[in-house]
């Protein structure tokens, strides 16, 4: 259901699993002190051992297999500074009963300020609407997170979506309770405002011969 | 029975008495008269996820669900009765609930009021009681009423009592409530504990009681 990889002009998103992500390259980011300013606006606990990173991938694999969430590793493509490196993680969480996809992203610090967030949003909006037939894509950020406010506000405007409001205590996880600004983009808004020349390409895993299907020879 | 007493068995306000919905307080068939047989139930549930009950068994499940919710400390459901002096005193005027999202320190109220009891301000009166429960007793941070798009009666009632205690309208969440083949947009409001503390009515007459008191009447 979810493409194994998605390519945009400057990025390649690869399925976040053990085949495509090395726990040490993930851990280098998720344990970096400089990332604290990112985590402070999320319920995420920085990783303390590389095993935390292994479990992070395990969870993403489970959610993928259960069709609950498409989690990707973000890698800049050739020509970009740091091409091929692990630049961060992005997901489209599928709330099927709400016909809603929820976006999330975090980027390692060297990759900030390049507009990668919007490029990845375009890719995952394409996935949500064109491939998964969802009705709404939502994104929230902590009300005090100015960086996210700028990045999210920009692409939500661009795609004709709307800022719904500030939802108090909308996220709660352990000690972390957060007021969130929620935005949504509907399928109609997307169809009206999607980029004319969409450079988003889905790369599916090659079909594995399925010998269990059908009667076959016994 | 559970041994926790997070939710009082009975709550009294000036004009209302709330009693926790369980098999000991409300007869299944009595409640089914309201949730199933009533001629006004379609109109009363039009903007709720609750569907009119087709059989008493669904009403039984509703009561059992309320008991489970309470046992798990997920919240409480109350039957609402007008007190003496009110027209229809002692009848079940509807049901109201308080759902606790402990991770978010949040309490969500819900209500289903029979049409003949509309327009009396009962929703606001019970909201004050549930806010007192949420903030003063359960130490939660946020009380978050909500209504579907198009539900003008609830909108007016909520705006009035949220405004009275200094709360706010947050916005409309698109595609928020799956309901059979439909998905409703939800208008959400919130009152914080601080707003409640600063604006709660000085003359608020709300009393929490235990089960035995409730069984006398």
C-alpha cells in the first residue's frame, strides 16, 4: 500500500526499516544534544542507547505492516550537500476511520533551512490523496514552536488549507502535555492548489512472486 | 463493584440531580423508553454519535458500557433528573457523561437531553457541575465541550456557559468524528482550570453525594 521509496526533486524518502536505516546513523541524530530544541516541542525522549534507535525502527516497521503509518528516512539526493546521508524522519500516519492522514517530520540540524519540510510535505500529500484516497491531511505543532509555525503555515497556505485553531492539551504523553495548533488540507483544496508540475515519484518494491496465491500445482 | 470513588454516585445542582448510570439505579426498560421507544429520539440524537436504540439490549449494553467506563476510570455517565419543583420532576430528562483523557489532563463532557426538557438551561447547569467535578475534584486541566457542525442548540448552550467561565472557542476540526458512513467536523471549545478558578459562579450550588443518598428518592 505504501511505496517503498518516494523521490522528489532533491530528496529520496526510503522506508524506515532495518534494511534502509542503520541504527547508528539514526542514533547519531536522536541522541545529539543539538536536537534538544526539536524534542522540547514533542513527546519524544532523546535516545540514550543505540538500542533505543533499534526499537524506534521496530515500531515504525510494526506501524507500516499494520498500515497505520508510513515512516520514511529522508536522504538528500545527488547534487545536494550531504547527499545520501540520513537527514531525518517523516511519516504519514493514516487514521483510516477519519479518512485523515497526519503528517510529522524531524530533520537533523545540518539540513534545516533548505525547504526540505515542504518538499517532503508535497510528497506525502501526493501519497495521501492520489494514492491512498484520503479526504484530509492534518498537521499540528506545539503552539510555541515558531520554526514549525513558519514551515507549516507556508505550505498549508500554498495548498489552500486552513489553520483550525489552538487546541489546548491536545497532545498528552507521560509528563508531556501540549497545546497544539492544528491545520488541515482537504482533497478539494489539494486538487485546486497542487503544483502544476509535480516531481514526486513513487518507487514500489518489485513484486515478490507469490506462490501461495491460487490453487497451483500441489 | 469498584472501590475507587473518583466519580461521585450522585451530584445535585439547584434544579437537577445526576445519578451514575448503572444497573442499580436505572431500569433498562425505563431507559429504553427514552433511548428507543421515544418519538423524539431521532431529533434528540441527530447531532450525536448515539443512534436510537432498536432493542432493549442496546440500552442494556449502554448501561454496561457506562459501568465499564467507570470501573476503568475512563469517565462516568449520569442519568439527569429534574428535582422537585421542576416540571417533570423525577423523570429521566436525559444522560450526561464526563470522559477523562488522563494523559491530556482533559475532561470531555457529553449530553443527550430529551426534547421536552430543552430550553430550560439544564445543559449549562449540568456543565457547571461537571466542571466542578473535573477541576475541583479530579484536578484536570482542561474541560473541552464540542458539537457537530450544524447543531445550533448545542452551539448556543456551549457558547453561553463557556463564555460565562472565560473559556474559548478553539475551532472546527475537519473529519474528526467517524460516525457510520459519515465523518463529522467538530467544533471544539475549552475551559482551563485557571479560567474556571477566576470565573466560576460565586453562588454555585453543586453537591457531590454517595450512592446511599441517591437511593432514597
